[in-house]
């Protein structure tokens, strides 16, 4: 079994005994090795959180809204993989000390797990958290952290709207989308909005930590899998805003006549838009167009089902 842990392990059992350490992979010649700290019996961040809660009660929150998870903060020593060991000592945030980070995610376990991981790094600390898009904008503008880690799908405002709103006031803001969703269109829209990076929640923890440091040093962080999807999206023809509206109505099962009525255009105009949509998506019909659009992230089937 792969011994790597990742952000997506939150909420997932690992199928190992709790006292069984993951096996180390043999080092590859010439490959850089990420230093690690003491072994921990916890297979995922959530497992670590749950164990900590059992040992310490209700997991009291500090003033920033996240649990105090530093090692040695109480009688029950907390152990996390220490990816900060062996780092370049010159890496630091804008204030010359730690990178100040905001977390925005509507899932408490994800936020708490990320806060524990980040606060364990010698050169990082969480200074603010948000549970929805509106809070994320307010918290970032108030605290002005070095980096914002933002979920894509959140209540009130999604991650892309958050990026756009923050960068209207702070054009140099460094913001990273960290999401379970990685469609071509999601990636494209986030980077077009000004994101400094885009990563999935199954990213290995060590890679996530290093990616945060890259963004903190004003570099773009786009993992290879994300970059491949972005390259494919850049090679596709883009739909116009009106074509996107028509496509969403098609996905909702509307006829040309119903689409025309809803968008206040003629049925003949709708037919022209449908033809262009099929050509751009290289689809043979409406059903294939909907499937292709859903895979690319051009339409959100959950939104359509709720409409």
C-alpha cells in the first residue's frame, strides 16, 4: 500500500492497524528526498484530529478559530510529519518571519486538518479561517495574509468569485485553489481570475507544503496533472457567454422553443447557437454535448438538478 498521505485522506480510513507505520519506499538515485519528522501512528489528518479530540476533550479553539495543535501544547504530545526540517532557512513571509496563511473551506475537518499541518511548519502559520466565500473575502482583506488557500465550491461565493473580489482590492494577492474538483474549465477559470496555483485535495502532503512555499516566493504552483488539463483546455474552442447560457438550458432538458423564451431570443437563433456549440465541443448531438460539457466543467449538473 502507498505510504503517502494526502489532503484527500481526510475522512477516509486507511485500512491499517493504527500502530502500523507506513512502509518507506526505497530512495531513487539522484531524486531529492523530502525530510520527514518522527513517525506518527495516524494515517491521515482526520485520523489525527479524531484521536486528538478523544485524548484532549472537545478540541478548544484559539483566537483565530482553529484548534491549538502544536506539539507539546499539552500533556498529550501531538506528532505530525515535519516537512519543514532541512528547508532553506532564508524562506519566509513578507514580514521576514513566517508565511501568514488564510484557509477558506466549508468543511470543518478539512480546515482543522490543514491548520494542524500548516501550523506545524516552522515557516508557516494560519492567521484566519473562513467557512464560505463571503467570509473568505472579508477575512483576507482584514488580515492581508501572504497566501490564501481557497476551496472551489463554497456557499455564497465560489472560489473563483472570491479570487476576483480579493484581487479587485489587492491585485498582488497570492491565492491558491485547493479543491476536490479539477475539471479543465475550473482550472482555466481560476487561473484566468488570477490564482497563483491550483491543486487537488489528493495532493501528497509534502508536495502541498512545498507548493505553499513556492507561492509564498511569488512563483506559480501548477502540479503536472493540473498543467496537462490546462494545456488541453487552452487548445479547445471557447464558447461565447450566450452559447454557455444555451448549453446550460440544454443540459436542463429545455427545448429550443423553451430556451428561446427563457433567453428572449428567437427559436431560429437558438438553433444557430446549438449548431455552434456542437461544432466547438465536437459533439454529434445534444446528449454527447452535455456529457462533454460536464466533464470539462462547462456545466454543473448539481446546479441544474437543484434548479
